C-alpha cells in the first residue's frame, strides 16, 4: 500500500543523512519533497498542510540544526509526526467487549467496501483471541445472495449464523439477532448491514433505525483504502449520522497510494481499529499507529512478524523437533516441517514485507535471485519425491536416487544437490546444538569477508540463547531488524551459513 510513499521518503532521508550539518534551507527543501510525496500518495491537502507545519516547527530548532546527526533527528521528527497523524503513541484502541452480553457490533459502509468479509474476519478474531462466542447476522436484504455469502463465511470463521427468514426487513432481523444472541448464550452479535454504491438518504435512515433498535456497543465503518479520498468523504458523512466508534480499512495489501489511511484519522477524529491485510478469514490485523509509521518509513514491522510466528507456528512440532535436536538429529521430514511453517506465515515474500528496508523493489530483486515462494514449493516437492527411508536417512541418496527424485519433482539434479547440501549443513548445526547448546553454533562461523572469529551479528542474536534466523536474508538484513528471530521454528532450524548468507537460500 505505501511502497511508493516509502520510496519517495527514503530518497528524501538519504539526502539528509548524507549531510554533516543542516541549515533551515536544507530542512525547507526536504519538507517540500515530503509535501509532494504525501500529495502524490493521495493524502488530503489539509492533512498535508498540518503535517508539514508540525514537522517544520520541530525540525528548524537549534537542537536539530546543531545535532551530531541532524538528518537522523529530522527522520525521527517525521516518524513521530506520522505516529501522531495516525493515532498517537498509546496502545491500539481495541473493541469494548465487556459488560452484559450480547455485545452488539454494527458494521456500516458502502457496497463493495468489504463489510461482509470483514464481519466474518472480525468474528474469527474475537473467537480466537478474546475467546468469546460470536453470532453473525446479515441485514442486507437487497444485494443478491448477500445473506448466503455471510453464511458461508461464518462457517469458515467457525462462528454462529442467524438463520435466514425470507421477506423479513433489516430492522426486524436486527431485533431477532439480538434476541437470539441473548437466548442462545452468545457473547457478541455482529450485524452486517446493507450498503449502497453511494451514500443516499434511504441508506442512512436504515442504518440509523438499526442502530436505534440494537443499541450497538461498537459501530465500525468499513472503508476501502483503495478508493482514496472518496473513502475519507464517506467516513465524514457516516460520522455525521451514526455514532461511529472506529474505522476498519480494507485492502491494505493492495497497490493503492495509501493516502486514505493517513487522512481518515485526522479528518474524522475516529481511531482506525483494524486493517484488512488479505482475503483469508484470518487476514485482519489490529491497527497500531507506531508500527504503521515504521512501515511507511521503511523500518518494517518486526512485532507483526513475531505475532504471525506465534499464531502460525505449530508448537507441538517445534517442541518435538527441539527434543530431536537435543539428540543431534534432524532429517528431511524436519526440514519439510520448517518449510511448511514458513508457508503458513505468508512465505518468504510475506516475511520480507515486514522486514526493515525490504520494499517491493528489493523483494523483486530477491525473487529474481531465486529467493521467493517458488523456492519453498520446489524444495517441498523434492522432499515429497523421496521415499520414507530416504527422508529418514538422506545419506542413502546417491547418484541414481538423485536422478529419480529430480524427475519426480520436475527439477534438475543440481536442485536436489543444493537441497541435500542445505540439509547437511543444517544437520551439522543441529548436532552442535545437541552437544554444546546454541553457543556450539558459533564455532567455525566467520564474519563475511573473514576475520577469523565468530560473526558479531550472530553472537548478538545468540546472547538470548536463541539461534533462530530468517531464511532468505543476508546477515545485514537480519541485524537491521534488531536481531529478531522467529520463535518456535524448531528452535532455530533455519540458519545463516559461514558466508553470512542463509543456508540453501543464497546464490544459485
């Protein structure tokens, strides 16, 4: 969503950080470029004016001009201003789900904004994270098959669904949903209202009547981030007629310019509570101003990466692998499990998108070098082409067997050789872990370019006793992320090699 803006701002900051000292003229020139970048990203003009004014007031002070690293000071000021624009430093504002059940959540918005999908995603999130029983009800009596669509999505979300009664009006459905929620012991009732292609009086009157009879604790406006300033105007007009408590921005994984996300909080004064990040039923993330500002400025979102790992990693398998590692064992089935864990987390592309400095251009370069999700699929296919005995004892795989495995996976023998080499290197490290613990991995590791000692970045990562590394990244990229590793990935089965490149994911 913010790739173009991130790239423009990175260019501005590169110029600033290359200067030993900054004059007020330098700051003004940088702010002009930031202003253009924000306008091109479709941020509302009043928002841009306020933002630039805030940054300038802080950036032309004596402390910044004479600072040791004035460019870095300006970047921090821009970051803090972005955080303020998006909602401030505090904890993300979640849903209010306390009180006498059922808690009613009313979903409003225009047709095509993603209300129905978001309703199901929200139900899934509340059930899995808040451990509350959720009932979904469709109040869309106009759009063909709208009710049936929500019914199917409720099944995917494993949430309850209010039975369809043909001919019943939206207000009556809302009353029935609240009553059913109370009688059937539901904690939360989510009402998915009808939308229109544009705001009209009938739409607003119906939404107001539903709100009056259901008395919702939360009224969330769902807006499509790809519609730009139209979404901002929609939010403003809904906010004038309904007691909105928050916003949900959908399609944040799209290729839009991102201006709506930066404008809506400022224009409406309402918090952005959630963002849709994929079409999957679990593709709804809590909105965090600080983390979003970090993404916009190219700093990535390591917190989201760790959260994703915590959600997707199979802890039982991770513990089983840890026990095997303690005995110095690591076979092809274990490697396959590691690759599958990466796929669940969104693959290499999804992980790289959350890492500092990894914009779309860099991700494209990584894909061109073979570091993409196709590599995971290829390696999984190669392992699947092996027999059970070969997966348990890879040392049995000689020349003739390699040809058979390559043919079965639809790849060349060199690809099989690379996978076997990757496994062998990882197995050697597992043996070191089993014998000496994580510190055993340091022996023999040298920094890129030599030096005769262990890689300082590796040492730093292992101080906490976790030898984990991210596959597909150079050591510099690893350390730029603050040394973060993915918890639960087999105690850190995916590692960097002696050359500082990830084992099995480096140059072809």
